[in-house]
C-alpha cells in the first residue's frame, strides 16, 4: 500500500509542469531518465493491483509472457524519434506518455518479471541489449536530425547513452553467466 | 495449454494492441520521425501562404501576391548559418540551373526566405545572393521584418527553428513549392536535386502544354 502511494507521489512530481519541462529540455534526460522513472512509478503502483486482484494476474498473466510483451511494445514505442517529438508538440501524446509508461509498462513489468524465470529474464535483457545497440547506432550515425525539437548534438549524446546502457547490460550478462549468485547469498 | 487459455488470449490481445499502436503511431508504418509525418501532412493539407511582407535584397517590399500566377520554389535559411543552409542554397542553385530558363520569372520564381531578420538586412542578403549566382530577380532572397508575420509563416509551413544559444539556429530544411494560387503543393527533400528539378520541369511542362 505504501509503495503505491510513493509511486503516485513520484508520478505527480514528475508531471508537475516545471519538472516535466526541465526534464524534457534535454533529450537524453527525457528518454533515459524521465521515461524510466515513469516506468518505475508504475512498478511501485503495481503493488495495490497485486494485492487487490491477485487472481486476475494469475489468470491472465500466468506465465508472465503477455505482460512482458506489453512492456516491450510500450518501451520500443517510446524509443521512436517521432513519439518523443510528438510528446513535446501535442498535449494528448504527453498525457499518453504519462499514462502508458506507468500503467502499460511499469505494472506489467513488475508482475511478469518474477514469472518469466531466469531464461525469460536473460532473453529480455539480450533483446534490450540488441535494441539499445541498434538505437544507439541509429542516433549516433544518423545524418539527419531525427527529432525536430532537439539538436543533432543531443541526438548523438542520446546515442552514446544507449550504447553505454547496452555495455552495462552485456557486463551483467557476462557476470551472470560466469558466476553463481546463489553462492554468495 | 487449455488451462492457460486466458494467458494465451492476453498474449494475442497484447500483440494486436502493439500492432495497432505502431500502425497508428507511424501513420501505417510510413512516418517514424515527426519530420516525415510533418511533410506528409503538409502535402495533404496544402496550406495557403499567409499574408506577409517581404523585404528583398534590393530593398523592395511586397507580399506573396507579387508572384501571383507563378509557381514559387521556396527555401528557408539564415545567412550566418555555417552548416545546412549553404548546402541547401547550393542545391537550390543546382535546381535553378536544371530548370529551363524560358520558365524563369515567367512561370516560376525562386525565393529564399530568411528567418533571421535581425541580421539579414538587404545588404547582407545582396552579398549572400552573389555566392549562389542568384540574380535577385527570378531568384530572390528576402527577409520578413515583422516577427509576428514570420512566426505565422513558419508555423503554417511547419518550419521549426530552435536558437542554440550561440547565435545559430537548428532547423529542418526542405524545398517548398507554392502554386499559382499561393497554396503549398509540395515539400521536397533538399538533398535530392535531380528529383526536385524533374518534378518542376514536369509541372511547368504540363502547364505550358495546356
């Protein structure tokens, strides 16, 4: 219950116009800080749904696959240059961002993550590693300005942000392959 | 599997939702950047060129009706630009050279519009025009002195200009074609010179044939 309240408070804070404007003024903060934080608020808010409707989740998301697919779809959608631009130019898209990332990405992620097992988790991490390398390459190497609201230099910064994240994911994968965490717990 | 049918159903539902989301979000997998979406929408909407007053490199003042009855081939630039504008204008001059001179000034005019009226006064434009062999008549360079009029035009034609704080601007670039009645009819990729020139020759040829 407490988690849900914290999640809602964080969501409200992020939605405050000065906070939102500040975060959206820098491309990399918009995509790599604001959006993940929105997902995180959903992660916290999910608690109340899990307590209230445990059976629905067990029934509709028994193996975690629908939830994780929904999460991937929403995240990939928000890495498109166009979605990000439109969130800045159109009020309705901005609202959709603040609704879809917590509700359709954060909540399913929390419920699915423990259900999909180690193999599923690693598959998702591998998928995002490939995706982030791809997006990084796109944003760094693109000869044109992809987002009308941001400068090319910000686009390159964002690209390196993607690549850096991908490197971290690779390090994690190597680490879990060669060590057995249960030995240290 | 049968026991799991709600989950399987949810899976399908989610995939369908994702497909719809991407389909709508990219105009049917057509436009993945806002710029593509903008250009497609402009070509559909065909907005009218707003009523603005130009001041050209020769210090003359006129509105878009100066070009009534002719096509106008337009670019937006600022002369202090060191990146994309010189390339844009260079490509514009290539298009200019490819269009037969019999049409020039009679059926079509070229127009470069500055969105930096503070610095681009007539004498600056006069000098700049020389770099690209613009004659100042059939290819004119002009500024719009009233900021409100300039903003209205940029908004109507979807030109997004962001000052970068060092006296430069980031902006989207394209070739714009306005028809004889002052409506925007096409937005072309400024990197594809031949394509743009062929299109112009095609349109002008059809008009002449009528």
